C-alpha cells in the first residue's frame, strides 16, 4: 500500500513541478522576443493565442453567465491583463528571477493577510528581507543595483497577482454545474485580457506582430505559459493536497532563476541566490499554513500569469 501511495503522489508532484518549469521557461523564452515586437507586442500575441486555445478547449457558455458571474470573469480578466503587461514590462529592465521574486510578494501577502494570524506577518518580513538581499546582490544596494522603474513595474504586477487570486478564487470555486465551472471562467477571462491589451500591442508593435516567425514563437509561449501548465495542474489537483500544491507553487522564484540561467545566461551571485531562497522559504511558510481558501488561490492564477 505504501508503494502505491508513493507512486500516486509522485505523478501529481512531477506534474506541478513540470507546470512551474514550463511557466518560467515560457517567460524566459518570451523575453527573447522583445527585440522583435517589444514587451507589449509579445504579451498581446501570447494572450491572443492562449485565449484561442483555452476557448477552443473549454467552449465557455457565455450566454449562460449571470451578471455576478460576468463581474467575476471581468475582474479576473482585468487582473490578468495588468499582471501580464506589467510583468513583461518589468522583464525589459530586470532579470527574470528578480522580477518573479518581487512579483511573488503578491500571493504571499494575500496568504498572510487572509490567514488572520499576526505571526504570519513574519513570512512577509522574511520575504522583504529576501528582496533586500536580492537588490544588494546586484550592486551597491537596492536603489543602485536594481532599476527602480523595473521594481515599480514588478510591484504593480505583484498587486495585480494578488487581485487575480481574489477574483480567481471565486471563479475556481464555483459550484459544480455552474457555467463558470472547469476552465470556462479562465478561458473567458483570458479572452477579455487579450482584448484589453490588443490596442496597446497594435500601437506598440503594429505589423511586427504579424511576422510568421514571431507568431510561431508567440504560439509557443502561449503553450508554455498557459495551456501546458494549466493542463498539468488540473491533472495534479485530482490527487494532490492543496498544502503540497501551494508549497510546490512557492518554488516559482527558484524555477525562474533556473530558466534565467539556462535560457538567458542570467547567473546569480551568492547574495541574490540567498534572497531568492528567503522568498521561497517565506512562500512555503505562508502558503502551507494558510487557511483552505487561501491555499486554493494559486490554482487559477498559475495558468494565466506569465
């Protein structure tokens, strides 16, 4: 029986780790496209393809959505649009691992706040200490070592990630039989996000987004950042406890560091690596000890964030 339980757990754990790696390698690959169409053009094409694939899979019954359900999907889509746009913009000024680590303050803070336990504020302080280490590791201090505009963009993405968790929790926990059940709500929100960023993409990149090679690369980013990780996580959540799922999701900054090294050659100095380790530890502590509804939160977020 023990062997069976171990095997039953190993498969979903590997699936979540695969989703995390797919997400971060997708983000790393996306940065290589910025020279062709900029961050705005890249995020536009990525969201458009993600929306097309997810809508083809889920076929969201938009005609059945109630006014309240539409409000939830619109909030989710707006958060997704802001989150992705500012995340990609931050990547033009900061290394991938740094951007993801700063952005991770969003879900970590939500987990600590919703737990309603004062001691969980320690995890946020630990994460902030990690951010300071990360900044100091890039130069003579946070202000000198990290681009302040890039940090501000990453913080906006972090705030949007927090808002996406709140909106996504409503969509993800809809009652069985609801028109928002399954991937329908996420597919609709992704389509809304794509429509929201489309004018920015056209204004910024114009016809450069229509290059066949760029479109092919954008489709690959959409698969890596949305379709593949979402499919893997849905499979994993059938058998994996939400506490374990949350711990694995907290490894995203470390996965981003790995992707940054492999794809972009962005190596970390010891102090920066220590900072990322502190943020990962804080994420594991906050998400593992959070209340059930908090632990559920990363589920919809993962498929649409980066």
